[in-house]
C-alpha cells in the first residue's frame, strides 16, 4: 500500500511539475511529497486507533499501580508509560508535578520524563514507515533504556533532595501519606466510557495532536529533503564516520542548541542515515535535540534546582554518547541488510 505514495510523488514531481529525476531539485521534491503524504496518512489512522485504546486510561490507577510494584518494575513502567503517552518535553512537566505530588519516587517519575519526548506513537509510526522495524525496535529499546538507567541513577543519588522547595514539600507529604496508608487500600474504579465517548475522545485527540505536529512534519521532512537532495553523497560518511570516536560527542553537543520533537527530527534522521552518517551517531544527535535541548531545561528550572538540572543534563549526555558508541560498534550486525 505504501508504494502508492511513491507513485503519487513520482506523478506529481515528474509528470505534473515536470522536474527532472536526475536533478537535485527533482530528488528533493520527490522525497518531500512521498514522505509528507505517507506520514500524514499513517498519523491520522494510527493516532485515532491508539487514542481509542487509551481512552479508558485512569491516571490515578496508573499511579497506584506504580507505587504497588518493586522499584525496578516501577522504572520499566514509568519509562513504558512515557513511551505511550503523546507528550513533548514541555507538556510532560505538569504530569511530572502530578507524579511528584502523588509521592511516586523521583527516579520513576524521571524515567517517564526522560522517555516521553524521545518515544511516542507518532515517532514509532514514522520510524516504521521510513526506516523499517529493525531500526524502530532499536530506537524504542534505546529510548526506554535511557529513561530506566537515568531514573535508577537519580534514585541512587537521592535526587529528590534538589527539587525546588514547593515540589520537595509536596513530594515528602505524599510519600509520608503513602507510607502510612494500608497496602490493601483500593483505588476507586472509574466509570468506563461508552464507544461513542471513546470515539469522541479519539477524534478530539486526533485533531489536537495532528494540529500540533503537522508543521513539525513539514519542517522535518523539508530539512530531510534538502539533505537528501543537496548534500553530496558520502559527505557525512567521510567527515563523521563511525571510525572517528569524537563524532558521537560532537553530534550530541551539536544537537543541544536545536529544538525539535520526535516528529520533526525523524525525517532528518532518515536523510542523515541515507547520506552515510552512522546509525549510532545519528541517534545520539537526534536524542540530544529532542530530550536535552535548552528549552526543556528552561522549563524544568521551574521545579528543580540548578544542581539537579546539572545532574540530569550530565546523565542524558553520558547516556547519549554511550548509546552512540555502542550502536556504531554493533551496527554491522544489528542492521545487516538495512
């Protein structure tokens, strides 16, 4: 079915617009039309389906479930919850405050916050359609691992000590109440939604998400198309090849001043890989852009002291570099036939 989008792009670019497929402009425009139409179609279909399934999600029961599990399961659940919720780094912060106020350990909350901007259903859909299931699976595993490891480190260092006063007091109050609460206390079951209500929820969420991200799709695919058509073949491989250890930290630091979400950065990721940038270096750059950008840290400064922000920043950068080096090392095996 996805071949129809390539055929549509070929017809519009070469037949209607009359561009030459051998030119840089023709290649770029074809790339832009094919990826834009394919991504937007898949987004509309899949976001609606996923929103239907998520319509009955009860955050209070989610919090209670996390608190009832052992700490390792909590990290995995926090990271997994971040992966399936459609929040960018900035919109995740109110939910972070809600988790903190509920007394959920900071490490579990940060596992959610680390993972949420990196992975979401939009990113998974786009990756699957553009780069295949192997890359998608690797991306999801890497993104969740960053969240889990980051959460474990913060808990081991008792990072809650460095929350701002109001957030720390709310956390301590809720943690004390949860400790004194009997283990058999049940959370009241919320009313189940009818199909009509779930449909309305899904339709509303579809409109909100697509309305928020369509411009990122256009920007991301546009940048990807420019890279695809105008950057000389092999430039990235020649200048940032996997044999150069410093290319990974260079890519991480290059992504810091930029800001994008997973939706906007994935078409750029596709073009970088096609142009010869190693997969690990590409992942390191894109994760830095999405999850360790300056705008996110400006938002987090509202609830965290500088010491905690610096610690989180260092954890993320170290994780991204390790991810880049490891993926580059195993790329021939992991992406054989990619």
